[in-house]
C-alpha cells in the first residue's frame, strides 16, 4: 500500500495524544498524579494539540476535505465514521474534566464522571482507528487481532513518554511516570515483534490461483500484464518496498521507538533537574521518529489482494 503522509501523521499524532490524555486522566482519578494546575494546563494542551493536529492531517487525504463531516454519517457500518464520532464526542468530556482540574481545582464528583467517560471514548477512538485497517479482509497483513492491540499499546507507550516530559517541564515528581513508561515500552515492543512475526511467517491463503478461480487446474502464472502503463490501483495498492530496506527500517523503528526511549527513561529515573528534563525531551523526539517509521512500514509492507491480478504471486 502507498504510505500517505497525512494518514501516517494522523495515526501517530492522534494516537499519542489520546494515549497521553488517557494516562493523565486515569492516573489523576486514581490519586497517582496531583491536581496541579501547571501540569493540567500543560498536559491537556499538549494532548489536545496532538489529537487535533492528527485529525486535521487526516482530512488532507480526502479529495474534498470540506466534506469530511459527511464521513461521520455512516457510523452504523463504517469504522472510519465511528472513529470520527468517538473523536468528536471525546472533546467536550476532556474539556469538562480539564475545567474541573485547572479552574475549579477538583476532579471528583461530576468531574470524575466526565473524566471516566473521556477515557473510555478516547480508548474507543484509538480502537476504531485500528479497526479501520483490521476490518479489511483484502489486506491480510492488517486483518488480524494484533493490529488493534498494537494501535492501543503504542498509543499508550507514546503518550507515557510525552507525559513524562510534560511532568518534568511542569516540575512534578515523574518517577512513577518513568516507571510506567518502562513497563509499556517493552510490552509494545513485544507486541510489535509478534505482529511482524505473524505477517512474515503465517502462510497467505490468497494467490493467483485463488484469485482467478483456476487454482484447481494447477499452478497459475501471468502470461502478460493486463495493460502497458501503471494505473491508479497499481500506484496506490501496489506500492512495494524491498525486503532488505524493510529490515533496515524495522531496526530503525525498534531503536528509536523502543530501545532509545527505554534507555533515556532509565536516565530520567537516575537523574534530576535539568538533566532529567533534557533526557525526557530526547525520549519524546526519539519515540516520535520511531513511531513515524513504524507506521510508514505498517502501510508500505501491506499487500492488497487486487495485486494478484497484476502478477504478485501471493498477498
């Protein structure tokens, strides 16, 4: 599949933003983060900025961005529509909880209910984003349970790194946040490795024979291409990346999304003051680059079954 920059930015930025907001509200509601106004302002500002930037980036993938609102009308059948509805519904609840935190100085009572619902809707939004791809049977690499799980856990891992940095800049104790990050990063790494293993090792059930219905007659091969010039389907669905390049990019994603942030978070735990803040900022830069690489590969390595009609042996 052709990796569209707008969709890559959307899924990484909004996912990280929702992950940050979920952890910020959840930890506060459980008494693990103080209702500090500086932390609240910074946390909600960064989280909502990431979410909004991601959602705006997604509209650039549309032929008519001004009609994006129509996508939400098909929520009964479309995961894209459900994602949009959940995303919009999350905003007022997050802002309500932020009001209680920053202005009123309380996150209990009705504020607590708003925060709990916001957490639920944020998680639903991330899951719906993953389901947009996991529901596509025409792309076997996406059509598996680990797609949604990876979207959720990577969002939380990225959000934890960003929240640790926000906490450092807000001047609060961040040891708990750093420890939480050190828990989420290895889990997300293990799940991503499992996903790559699944798409690499599990035999494909689709080939030219099954696509043409001639498999029962023996091996099916393409005699000649259907036309002489590449068409839209080939350009969008037939994007390919050399295996050796994919391996290098996977290593790059692992280093910057998982290994370096883990090392830097250990540094945050062992240091304090400006050094810890600087290390947390480096961790944000590292995981952001790593997740962008991971998400680019998510699209680039996917093979649409339509390419079987253009000579691809398996999908």
